[in-house]
C-alpha cells in the first residue's frame, strides 16, 4: 500500500508568491486533480502517474473534464476540486441564502461574540425605488439601540452571574451573552463575513441557484464567485446560468395557490405567532429502528425483523434499546439505523434562532419569508432591565418601514427587519440527526432561544418514539439521563458549564 498526499488547500497569497518566483506554468489549478481521478476508472496506471500526466497536459485535462462532466454526465469528478472563498460585507440575509447549501463548510462572523459596528448593506432594489433614506434612517436607529442595550446588558449579566464573573476566564462568555441579546434589535441588512469551502460540483449548483434568485445582492455574489473560480478552473463549471426550473418553480406554486389560500395562511399566522409543533413522524418509529438494528446483525429480511419486533413484548423491546445505548457517552451519537425513523416540525422562530437552526444542513429545512404578522421574540433579559418598551417601539418603527418598502420592492423590504422578527420553517430530520441537534442546542452553553426550541422538539419526540429518544438532551444533562435509564452514571463526564 502507498498513501500519498495529492494536494491541499493553500492560501492564494502563497500561490501568487510562488508564481512570481518561478517560471510561468499553467498547472496551478485543481482541474488536474479532477481529470486525473476521473481516469482512475478506465486507466490502469497508478493515481500518482495519472496526476503527473494531467499536470503535464493541462489543456487536455480540461477537455477531458468537459467531456466527462458534460457529455457523460459524471459530475462527481468536479468534487475533487476544492475552493476557499472569503465573503466579506455580505448582508445577514444573503448569508442565510448561501448557507442553505448542504455539502459545504462555512464559518461565519458571529453576532454573538463580536461587537457589531455600523456597517450594513443598502439593497440596490431599495436605492433604485427611492427608499434609501427611509431604510437607512431606520437601520441606523436600530444600531444605536443595539449599542445602548449592550452597555446596559453587560453589567446586568455580570451581576446576575456574579459567581461566574469572579473567574476572569468566564468574562468573554458573559460578555457574549450580553451581545447575543442586544443583537435581537439589529437588522438583517447588517454586514457579516463568511469563510466558504466548497467543491466544484457544489459550487456549480450554488452559482446556478443563486443566479436565479430575485435578490440582486445574491445574483451579484453569484457572478463574483463565478469570475474568480472560472479564472483557475474553467473546465468544471459548466452549468452556472439560472435555469427556468430554479427561477420559476416556486412562482408557479404561488400562482396556482391563488389569493384565497394566501389569505387563509395570513389569518393562521396571526392566530399562531410562535411555537414548536410536531407536523408528522414515522408511525411505529421505535419498532422500525429496532427492526433495522436486527436487520444489520442478522440474515433476515427487514419485513421478518419488523414482525419479530412487533411480536416481542414491551420489556423485551426496552431491553434491546438499552443494550444499544449501554456504552454511549455524551459525545456519541446513535447508530445509523436510527436514521430509519423521521420527525417533522412546524416551527415559528426568530431570525436569531433560525441563524443557528440553518447550520444543521443534514436535516431538511424549508422556510417562508420573515413575516411581521408573526410578531417578534423579546429576550427576557431586556424585559428584566426595563428595556421592553424601547425594544417594542423600535419594532413598531421597523414594521412601518417594512410595510412602506414592501409596497415598492417586495421581498427586498425584508432587509430592514430585525433578528427578533419571526418566520415559519418546516424541519424534517431523522432521529439520529435529532440527537445531534439535541446534544448541541439543549446544552447549557447554547443560546437561550434555540435551547428552548430544541427542548420542545425533544419532548415531542419522546412522546412519539419513547424508546429511541430515551437519551435525548444536552451534553450537560447526559449523565442524569443516563443514570435514569441504567441506574449508574456514564464513565465520561461533560465539561463543567456556567449555567
């Protein structure tokens, strides 16, 4: 066996320096890796020899990529080319759109840990419609209130958690709690930045989908990413134009739904302003997971395994699930067989909460536009410091601005809405993924709103599948939950947390 490092991501500044100090060469491109690996299925030469051949004949490698991807339909070869992008100065609303794509890596500037400045995006749609003055005056007022809230929340948090504040190492955490509640009043136009790592196949999909969006900021971003990637790897980015399907599918559904359906939806929104509801789940989910486990360790068909599980008594089924969980620690997740049962949740969450929910990209998450009719989420700490009236006055002003802009520019008006404003989302996930969300988002270190949402999701899941969901909960609560099931504590103990 030979194991070779074929390549790795390198900072573009280093590549530029190497180019300056060496003769001109055209093989500084990830396309050669795509072309070489594409040949593995048909060429008997070792992979390193195929890479050497591709580097020696870059234009031939590019033609090979185009033939394999376009004519033969093997888009997977483009996944061997990986790109890193700095996305600086994009709005919070645009970043939400970028992070909808699953098989990519994102690291985003956190409004929870960084004190925000005054920078925000003014959408071209609003500027062109003559709404810039109204928009900017509202956003600037929101930003002033953000800083005022932060100045009041910081000492309040340090006093409330006086014992924790006695330890200097906890100061950054406490400071973050003040920032995360103050940020509820800032707009979705607030500038952020993002580190994006993405392979060529997913970049092509991102470019095509973003090119079809109504938002001019998103379309502009698509063009900028394409221009940068095409310069170094033109052969693997073939289908980047907006397709009629991407541009028109939702519009067709909206038109078919008609005004009567839209009015009924709006009325329902005013009745049900927040919450977590179980929209559906796999019937007999516990039995299906147990049957899948038996299927893995036996030579029986799934149907036979399911019959055996259904014939077993409650105590035997519980014993089986206990055996599955026996060696679990707080950092473990259930076996893959737990993916054979699913749950769906109808959620109404704030933009602050949605920003964290969207990071769980292995789940299926679809959402509506932000809707002022759903109200806002008020951080309890702002009520505790007597800032509720100021907060709601700014929300009223924001809603008035949004209503005026919505008549002129439609969805672009959403830039002015705050992190406190809500939207409806539909989340579908399997039980294994629910454990991941539960461990991370129910933990004491998690942000308070998503911790509340995740806890509600877990309670509903336990009602639907009590056996499979026995050990749902945050990392901090795992020892207690484990002890309730097994009568003893697990060997590994989660790190000590503040709250």
